[in-house]
């Protein structure tokens, strides 16, 4: 997992401002920090709201465990839906390695959620302990980083919906390619069978009527449910 994240430079997702999740997380974090520290004087009233913060952290932890499960389920669904045939066909229509890139997104999301769950547990235990509150500047910096990370994770997972839509489009194109390839193989097989039949007919001195008679006899003996349709096809083909 770590190697895939490194190979696709997923760590740059934290600060790539062209990504919509980074823009939204930055804007929301700035507004929220300004409101709670500039308007509500959050640091000064921290002891008053500390119990409420513990409940909020517990709620966030529960939600992030759910999101972590969704990320893992998303990876499992994607990997189970992509067969070797589709991977072969996808390679013909996708030059951007989209499947592996999307999987690296899910892995990065799961890693981030795991990291945030871990340090939020530490924050919760710090709240219920007798530790003193940090000085104001470090407190604001830590609060800002935690808020940004939370909103980044939230909108990062939402952005994965768009990535899954890309996979669906590629899969549709791949299905068309597989269908076309199978048609070509069918045509090739028909030519091969016709060639073999031509040789056999020449060696056995059989004519068209005798060939059809033998084929229909074999179909009748096989008890195929669509035998009449197959016999009609042979009559038209030969």
C-alpha cells in the first residue's frame, strides 16, 4: 500500500490546490477557525465546552470508522469487478493507468482515516486526563491542522465517487472491445471450420445435401432444445 501511494505521489494531494477537495477543506477550515477563535473566543472558553468536544470527537470517531469501512469495501468491489479480460481490454483504451490510480486513492483515503482515528483517540484521552491545555498559538495551530485533515478526508472520499464513474466509463469501452474481439474470433473460427469441411467433402466425395443431412441427423440425436433454429441456420449458411 505504501509503495503504491509513493509511486503515485498521493502525499501531494494534501496541498494540490487544483483539487476540489483541497479548496473546499481550506475554505471551510479558514471560516471555522476564524469563527471559533475570532468570534467565539474558543481558547478562553475551552474549559466550558470541553465536555461537548469529547462528545463531538466520539461522534467523529464513529463516523470515520464507517468511512474506513466504505473505503475498504470500495477497493474490494473494484478489484472483484475487474476480470483479467477487462484488464487486458482496459489497457487498450486507458493510457492513464486509471484503475491503479483509483485504487491508490482508496488506499490513501483509508490510510488517512486510520491516522486521524489514531490521533483523535489520543486527543480524547488527553481531554479526560489532568493535562494542562496548550498555549494559545500551539493550540490554534493544532486545531487548524486537525480541522483541515478532517474536512480533507471527508471531501476526498466524496471525490472518489467521480473516480468510480471514470472506471465505469472505461469498463463500458472495454466491454465493447471485448465484444468486438469475440466477433473477430468467431469469424476466424467459422473460416477455419469451413476450410476443414471443404477438405473433408473433397476427400469423402460428399455434396452439400449429404453434408446438411448428416448435420441435421447429428442435431436430432443430440436433443438440443433449439435444434430447428440451428438446422435452419445451417441450411441458409451452406
